[in-house]
């Protein structure tokens, strides 16, 4: 089993780059804010100047009477003005008179730039939200799976002080080794989290003092389906090995339950893997951090 805890693994694989990514995006937003503010200010001045010039041009218009004695505008410049003639301009003619194409194109360019920067800010904000949301969802999912695993293996109850003397347990004597063996609980100290256990091997008189991270109290693994990958005690031994469920658990006379499994790398001389019956109380889920063999 790996020395890396669930939390350490989650931080390493899912949270390690999250602060950097979020910080990077926030810095981008900060820079865009400065740029957007400058563009917005320039746009405001350009629009105000365009309106001021238009007002000045309108103020320059002289009003008079047309040939039909109607209110009109005296054409600026040319012989018509010299004669004092007045006309009623169309909307297009009046717009053309006050319009400054170069200034207008500058305003259009600034509006486009401001719009693009605003859209970029929204995208970065959405990306930041997605980063955090994805991490939270993954954490919720992983915590749900971890809780189900702990409950299924009995470790949840053990962590809650539920381990009792004589309860069977799977133990990992050495964290640098992938081996798990069958043991029996002698005592458990909830304050320190330490277990005292005895080896279930009848030829062994060993006792072990192990932390909760190296102990899985057995029991609670009942809802197994065909194809589930588990760890089970190999018949006539006290060692756990990876196996696949081939028949769902069922009870025998006396009240005990067993499950039929195929152990990994358990083929005979002809390469045939035979089903083996294992007591359900000698089964646990695959320990966290163990790589499943295929």
C-alpha cells in the first residue's frame, strides 16, 4: 500500500495546481480591468468630443424662411448663403453635415475593443469558476466513494471506535510491502488510534502494534456483485490476495456466508483458474492506494 494518504493524494493530483491556476486567472482579470478601464475612459472622451463637435456644427446653422415662407436652414457657404436662401434639410443631409467619419470610426473601434475585453473577462471568470467547481465536485465524489469503502471494509466503524476485541482485521505489517495478512484485534486505543493485534496464523505467536492506517477491521462487505474486485484470504493461508467475484455471497448451514472468487495468477499447470470459496468475513475491498492487477 502506498504511504500517501487519501488527502495527500487528492491534494497532489487535484489541488496542487489549482491555487496557481486560479491566481493566474485572477491576475489576468486584474490586468484586463486596468486595460478595460483605460479603454472605457478613452471611449467616453471620444463620444463626448463627437457630441460636442456635432453641437457646435448645429449651433453654426442659421435659420430663415424658404421661398414658401416656411422655417428652414440657411445653407452654409456657397451662393445660396450669399442670397440668404433657406431650405428644409433632410435627416440624411443634416446627419451628413454634423457627422465626422474619422471620429466615428475611432469610436466604433474603441467600442469593439471594449466589448472584446469584456467578453474575455467573462470567459476567464467562467474558467475560474469551472476550475473550482470541478475540484469541489471531484472531492464530493471521492469522499462519497471513500465513505462507502470505509463502511464496506469496517474501517469506518473502526475509526469511530467501533473495533472490539476478537474482531478480525486485515493488517499491513510493513507499509513498504503490499502484503496484507489476517489478524485479530486484542485492543484498540481510540485516543492514539493504535491497535494491538495477534497474528491469526496458528503457527505464529506474533503480536503487532499498528496505527489505524495499517488496519482494516473486517465485516460489512455483503453487497458484492459478479466481477467485483476484492481482497480475500487465500484458502488454508492467512494472506490476502486480489480476487474477482464469480458468484455473489450466500449462506451455508450454521449461518456463515461465503463467496466464490477467482484469485489473480492462480491458474493450474494447464493455465485454468478454478473458483475458490472464501468466507465472507475474510473479504475486504481493495485497500486504498493499492494498484489493481489486470
